[in-house]
């Protein structure tokens, strides 16, 4: 069982937002199913103004969420974030001075104490990087428990960004979950989500934050692999040993008079491998020139690792 609590708040009296409910709806939708339509997360969604997201209501929902009987739980929040002299807060609709919402330290404490194997927290709000950091009171106790991963839109000193009625961070997370961050087996993990968002935001000053304390990443969603698994398994056929080169010649190139149908099929697979970083041509800039000039191709370090996976029947 996998559970997600998704919260989006637009309806702040006197200080409304306009993209957080859209963000929550997008996150809830992408988390519900895998790419093939099979069930993924059981999603409980709260959005304001439809739901009155008060401090007591949200605190209760978060506490019950991390106490649930499941293997993986994910908490997502989009709304106002605030940092005060006592730490960071996700702001609720009944916020008032000195009682602004749910403490980020409290959220982390609940996650740390949870007996659920994998706990993922994703915050798209201002100052969200305060979650999982030593609090600004000087305490060094804000440590992540084993099995906890945190992704936030920005540092604790920064504001989150919106564009066209959506949070930029959430839009990137959703795109990553839709398949942009998939590995060669079609899986997306917290680490791959962060890597995708970080690449997208690299030219800007805004920095997403990723903190984790895990011995392995769990897949948050899966899609069809970029290379069909039956094709990927042939890597051991084309390269009997991981350090072997695969010799090429003009018969591998379909435009050449000596083209051979069998070798053309092999070349198609090798070019697919090259396209995802598993294979590189040797002594030539492109696979085409390696074939025309009777060069060869070989596995990259990533390719060698997938060769070992295929050889051990891991996929």
C-alpha cells in the first residue's frame, strides 16, 4: 500500500494565492496511477477554498498520514510558507500572528517517528528549505530519520516561484513523474526527480533542495522504459563481455550497397543504446561513421553496469 496526502491552499484571507490548488490537482492526478494505468498511490487530497485547511485539521491529517499502515507515504504541500524566530511553517487558512500554521520541525518529527519504510515530503512554498535543516534557533537536532527524503522548492531564505497559474517547482516535479525523470527501467525516484528539477533550474538563482537518509531509493512512479526490456537484454548478446568492442562494418548501415538485414537490425538496437548513453562509437564521432569506416562501438560505464544487470537477470 502506498499513500499520498496532497494539500493545496489558495484561499488565504488578505493574501490569496492562485496556483496552489492547480498544483495539488496535478500532483494528485499523476500520483494515482503508473504510466500503464495500474494503481499507484491512494491519494487523499485537500484543497482550499473547497476544504477549510486550518492548523488543527492539517496537523491531524499529517499525523494520521505518517501513522498509516503502508509501505510508502508521500506528503505534498503547496501554499504559503513562513519562517519566524522559532523556525519554518506551512501556513494554514486560519493563520494569525504567533500561530501561523504547522511547524516544519513538527512535520519532520512525525516523519522521523513513523514506522513506514519510505517517507517522502515535497514542499512547494516559500522558505521550504527550512524543513530538515537545523532550526534558526541554533538547534542541531533537525536530522532526517532513516527512510526520509525531502524535496523543497527553494532554500529557507528564498521565495517559491509561480508562472501561468502554477508553481514552477511543482510543474517540473509533475513533468518528471510523467516520465521525464525515468531511468532505463522506467522508474522515477526522489533522487531522479531532484536531478531533473535541478537541471531545469540550473541557470537561475533559485535552488531546489534535496535531503535524504536512505540506503536505497524507492520508485515513486513507473512508465514504459525508454528502451524495451527485450531489447535491453540483448546487450549481453552484442557484447559477450562488458569490456568487449562490437566490430562494425558498412553492412550495418542500411544506405550502403553491402547492407545486411540482420546487421541493420543490430545497428538499430546499438543506436538505441547509444541514444541513452549505454554505447559509444570507437574511433568515430557517430555510429554511422563507425560503421562506414569499419570501426567499432563499446559499452560506457553505464552500459557495463546494465550489462551486469542483464547478465544477472535483474530485469
